[in-house]
C-alpha cells in the first residue's frame, strides 16, 4: 500500500507540472525508486494510473467542500473558501493536463463530469438554498436553474479551443465568472458579508 501511495504522489506531481502524455511510466518508476514492473503490479496501465490520480484529487475536493459547508452558517465562508480552493487547484495544474485528459483519457474526464453533477452542482444548490434562508441570496432565484448555469460556465472554460490562445488565463476566467455569478444572486446583505469575509481572509 505504501508503494502505491508513493506512486500516486509522484505521478500526481509530475502530471500536474508537465502534462499527462509527456510523463512516462519509466520516469515515474525511477523517481519512486522502483522498477517499471512494480508499477504494473499496482496499476494495470498508464490509463489506470491517470484515473486513480484524478479520483484522488476529486475525493480531496469533495471532502473540502463538505467540511467548508459544515462550518458556522456555512454560506459566505463557504463561497470565499471555495474561491480560494478553486484558485489553488487550478493554479497547481498545467492547463495542458485538462486538454489531454479530455482527449486521451475519457474515463478520467467522465469522472470529472460526474463530480460536477453529483458534488459541485449539489453543493451549489445546497449553499444557495441555505443562503436564501439566511438572507444572503435573493429569495426569488431558482437554485436548480442557476446551478445549471454555473455548471455551463465551468464547462465552457474547459473548451480546448481556449487553450490555443496564448493570452487565455484559465484561472482568472474561472474566478471572474464565479464573481459575476455570485453578484447576480446576492442581496445587499450577502454582498457586504462576502466582501467583508474576502477582506478578512486576505
């Protein structure tokens, strides 16, 4: 189990830095200090390794989201920490990885699509409903429709065509879209609390 964990740690670091396709199983084995054969005792092939790395990242994010929502009233702090989490996660990943996962590792990308629907969308609906009850979000908003709109925003940023533009900043676009989305549903109470919490966190 310790060997498997170390392989996942090294693979995750290397994939995040250099992309998935350029990093070989031999390189990972060398960095872990094991033979290539040992990797294949833990993982069927590179596709299996990529899927397991991706699964680990998504599970970490899911746990963080649950933990954030459980704290205090869970709404404003949740939004600020989700923004920070998104910035940290996206900043730590080479954009090339996103394109490669979509194109060459459909099983791993399917996991992300499911995560969007089962975790991110459900989490967003929960936080919006809670925010409505606490007066942070406008009462008349339809949380299901707006959660779908937010999912579409996230999906649009992953369009491979975006990454062909050298001026495209994936992280900044996601943060701007999130900020715009939130200010469309905030009440004045929510807006003030959000900016106050952001200032406190900074």
